[in-house]
C-alpha cells in the first residue's frame, strides 16, 4: 500500500506539532522538514516521535557532507528515516546509508537538482541505497513554472523499475495523482496541499481517500 507522508515545513515547532496531530489519522510518515529542523532544532524530531510513536518519523536533513555524523544525530533524536542529496558525493551518500544500516533504519536520497535521476539512482544503488525521492523543486515551480507532465511521470516509472522504493514530492494534487496511476510508488509526500489549507484535517482525509482509490492495494 502506498504510504502518505506529511511534510512539516513550518518554522515554529508548536505549529508543526498541531498540524501533525490533525493529519495523523490519515498519514503514515511525519516529516520534520528542513526549514523546521533549521528553525526549531533537531529536538523537534524527538518531540514528533514522542507525540506519535506509532508513526514513521523522517528527518529531512538533506545532508551534503559528514554523512554519518549528521545521520547519527537524527537517528539518536528518534528519526526512522534520514535524507541526503543526490547531488552530493557518492561518498557522503554511502556514509549516510552505512549509518542507517548501523541503526537498522533507513536512508532516502533526494533527487532535487539531479539532471538524470535514473542514472544517478543506478549509481547509488551500487552502494546500498534502496530508497529515493523524486522531488519537483518548489523554486522551479514558482520561478520557471516547472510542473508534472508525462516526462516526469516516465522518470518516476523508471525509478520504480529499478526495484528501489520511490517517493514523490512537489505540489502533489489530485490531477497529478491520476497521471501517476499504475506506477508502484512507495510513498507520496504532501506539504502545502495539507498544511496551507484552511482545514488541514479535512485536506489530509480527502488526499488519503483519493490515494486509496488510485492505489487500493
């Protein structure tokens, strides 16, 4: 079954905790977003895990160097998953993965900015990575109008075809979900589509219902 991930990118810890509580019945993974961790500190990961011990907690560290050091810090705080960047060195990605294996947890590689995500995924698969995120950039959306299309859907399909758990993020809505029907995704990340809505709980419920309709298994 496709997992639903809530990206908490607010800068205020209490806001993040409130939003997490509202959406928790409808999501599987709670993400401490990069802006949230930078603003509130790594302790927000611990607070999310303590408040929702039944949920998977992802720390969006976007580590670009000292991989094992940063990953270890997040795992010690209670993270089940940490992220690094596809655009960084393979050495750093390998160190993050090694630390994840040490803790018996997971590392995800964010493909934002990677020119050829499929080729890069093949490279990092060779060092033990089995979890990638196809992430359409918010800045590219707002500045150059980047959007989901048949080409991006094909890229996601090819990533899944590598046998890697593949997540997607970046302006996800009902139309985009329909475009991706039939692709065996691991998880779908929603941020603004829930957190920026007038009724975040209802938005989470509606998104969950739509995802379960498209991916019923």
